[in-house]
C-alpha cells in the first residue's frame, strides 16, 4: 500500500487534523493513569487513602464515560457534522483540565471523579476523528486511513513520557495546565485544517434513535463490539493501569534501574518510561495492523493478533517472574492489541459503510466498556488476592471467546457482504 495514494484519493489536511485531534484527546483522556501515584499521595496528604478499588474506579471513569459518550458523539457526527461535534466536545475537555489545575492539590476525590467524567469527552473523540477521516477515502484504503487516524492513541505515550517528570518538577496539577494549553492549541489548529467531506464524496445520512436500535438488532454489530472490546479495551485498559501495575509489582526493580542507568531514584518517572515503551508499541502499530488486514484480510489478521495476545496473557499470569521479561511480554501484548485495533476497523467500514458514524460510536463504546472492565478486573484481582494473576487469566479467557467468535462468523461474512465489500475479508 503506497502512502502516495492517500494524497490523491482524499483530503490529507483533514486526515492530519483528525490524527492531531485524536492524538491530543487521547493524551488527556488517559492523563490520570501516569499520574495515579502522585494523585494518590496528594489525597493521602489530605487524609484520604485510596483503596485498590477506589484507584481502579478513578482510572476507569474516563474510560467508561468516554465509552458512553462515543454513542452521543457518533450521533452528533451524523446529525451536525464531525467538525462541529469535535469542537463542542473539545470545549468540555478544556474546561475540565483547567478546573483540575485551578483546584490543584486541594481537589477532593469526588471532584476528581467529575474531572474524570469530563475527560471522557476526549476519549469519545474516537467517534469523530475516524469517521471524519474515513469519509474522504475509498474502501480499498480504509484499513490504512482509519489506522492512521486511530494512531492518535499514541498520545498516551506522551503522557507516560512527560507527565511524571512534569509532576516531579512542578506538581501533578501542572500537568493539567499543560494539557489545557495544548488542547486549546489543537482546538484552533483543528478549526482551520479539518473539513467535513462534501456531498460528492460522502453524502451525510442523519440517523434517528430507531436507526441505532435497528443496528443493535444486527448480530454483526455485537460481534464487532466484542472484538473491539477485546482489542481496544485491552489496549486502553492496560494503558491506564500500566503505572499502577508496574509500581505494585516491580517498584524495587525500577528503582534500581533508575539509580544504575538513569542516575535518578524517582521510581514514578522510571515507571512512566517503561509504561510509555509498552504503550508505544500498541499505538504506533495500529496503522500497521490496518495495512496488514488490507493485504491478508481482517479475519485472518485477527486470528494472528488475538491468538498472540491470549498466549502472552497466560504466560504473564503463570511464568513471568522477572521484571525485564514482564516488560517484554507487556510490550508484545500491547503491540498485538494495537494491530488488532487496526484490523477490526479494516472490517467495520466494509460491513457498515453507510452507517460509519453510528457504528464507530457503538463499537467504540464497546471498546471503552472493555477497557473499563479490564481496569476494574485488575483492581479487583489485586484487592482480593494481592496478585494480578486472576485478572490476566480472565482477560485471556475473554480473548479466547473472541477467537471462537471469529471462527463462527468468518464463513458467513466471506460469502455474504464480504463478496461485494471492496476489500479483503
């Protein structure tokens, strides 16, 4: 697949604007993850000690609200257009970030939950950025285009690289100030660069509530929702919980690494670096997964990616007792989840091309719910057993269920809508 085709076939400024919008939205959406330790310590200083379940809830709220709001923004894309919907959502995100900054270390846990809900509007940007980019391009390029737009999830890598260091130097509330300033800048850039596709390229087809209900009655909607709940849910769930997991399991190892290699003892910063390394794999490989799916077909690609994730999750739960091996396993898990994200959205526009706004919202919502469930499962596993083994086993079991689902639908898909889809199934 030649990237030169993208310039000839569509509108590259919109593709770039969608990437930037999603990139920085994803950055602020997952901001609480790399700051979890610093925020917990701040609350503890004010007399509020977070339990493992409360910490998991705080990290899960942005994912949950982002999941639900993807339905709302998906409806907005069809009703009002992608650009106006994006700008409205971004306004809420900016307000939430500046509120957290001005409240600073005096903020309460309940206030943080409200801020976390507001950050969900950033996570819901998925339901805007992908259909806006996809509307400009033909079916043969959908895997690559939506993979590139969706690669904006690399924003979480920026979080883990810089948020802990900024928090160390100026306090965790300063991270929200930086996020607010950057989000305002992206608001302006997106306003000038992004354009909704004209009628001759994409004819808008506004949907009603009954259209959502109709799609929810289609069994393929539920299959795609399951697959994305595993791929994106796994990615965003592990991304948000990565620092908590590393701090709970490998704090001594990371502290030694920081002293020996980086010349510093701030284990929270080191955890951010290793978290960024693992998350980077999933973020940057999303378009690779979409491109692979364009060549091999989405079904075969998902077999490969999900199969690898299931094996690696079981390995992590049973065999891994070394910090460096754990990082390698997590790196590979995130890489395969990222590529699976691209593969799922190589298939969705081929099956539901006329309903991409709604379907991106529905399937994206399922992805967010999957991430919420994973974070809460890991928090429960730690609280109940003082170990993450059960959490990884449960996740591996869900991945195996998704693999079984692919086996059930592949023949029907290839012999029905796949015959005229315009791309490989």
